[in-house]
C-alpha cells in the first residue's frame, strides 16, 4: 500500500480551513494532514473538535504552528516537516486576514491584509516548494475570494449603493481584503508559470460567499449569513475534490463556485 499523502492546510483552526481538514478526514482516501495555525493551542483545539466531528477516519491529523506574518515561524515549520516527512504532496494556502480600516486606518488595513494574505502566503509557498517537488503528484492550492479582476460588476459588492458625498459610511468594508485576494490570483498564475516544468498542479479556488471567522466572526458572521452566505463546509468539500483530482483539467486557473474563469 502507498503511504498517505501529506497535506498542509494553513488557517486550519476555523472556517473553510477547518472544514477542508474535516472533508479530508471524511474521505475514503488516507491522508496525513498537518493542520496549521498561528499557535499550538489553536491547532490542538481545532484537532480535538475535528476528532469529535469525525471519530473514525483512515487519515491522521497533526498540529503545525505557522504564523504567516513571521518568516522565522514559516522556516521553523518547514524544518519540522522536512525532518519528519521529507515531502509535501499538497500545500493548501487557506490562511488569511481581514483587517478593518476603522481599526487600523486606510494604510494599516491594506498593509496588514497584504502582509498576511499575499506576502505571507508567498513566503510560505516559496519556502515549502522544495518539499512539494519531492512529491510524485504535487498540488498547490490558493484559496481565493469572490474577487478577481474580471468580476467588477455591481453584484459582486456586498454593500448597497452609496449616496453621494465623502466620506462614505460603509458598514461592511471589505476592500483591503478583496484587493489582497485579487493579488493572490496573480501569485497563483506566477507559480503555475514557474512550476509547470516541475509537474506541480496549481489552482486558485474560490469556494463562494461563505460564513467564516474572517473579520472577527460574531457580528460580521451574522451579517454575512443574513446576506445569504453559505456554510463553510461547502468550501471544505470543494477543496477536498480539488485535492483528489476532480479539477486536474483546470490547473493554472481560477476555479470558482460563483462565476470565475472556470465555474464549478
């Protein structure tokens, strides 16, 4: 029997990341899943809940501490995985931040979103590429958002039309996060270009408008639910299906539930 595939899921302690790990645990295939979170407490707590949700599985799940805002943390995680496994079959870049301008200011919110969602994801990917290249079937997934440069129509803005005048009072301001997700799509295209000769399959996957803990959860989560957002498990199932080969014909593309280059 072949060894279980090694899958890293960043941001695995909540939302779509947690649901992606759960979906892999529920699969008929066997995986060794490294559930990455910013602290060991977050990772182990998530794993405890996952084991309750899926008490019987062919797969195993272990904690991995990764803070995308820290190069030292990423390098330490790389060395741990390298020493224990020597290979990564799938890197699922799911972790992200959704900082608000009313908390950090205009520049601060953009800087934090880009630092985690784009720069941090890039450093994580760049660091782990050597382990991906050890795999016989390497897969690299960037979890995108609803935003891409071709989706600028009004229906993709989660707020109603705004009256004239300045400043605008926006109850649900998402532009720093959404801009960072557009940049993430370019990151996917770049890695697809660079790694094509190495046989790495690369995607951006947008699970659609789902309820997660981004933005702090709580009131924001209730607001998104009221706006028609689906359950995060929908995203977890989509990501499992990409890991298991359902979208292999669409590598190098943005696969989206709600529109996108290649509709789900």
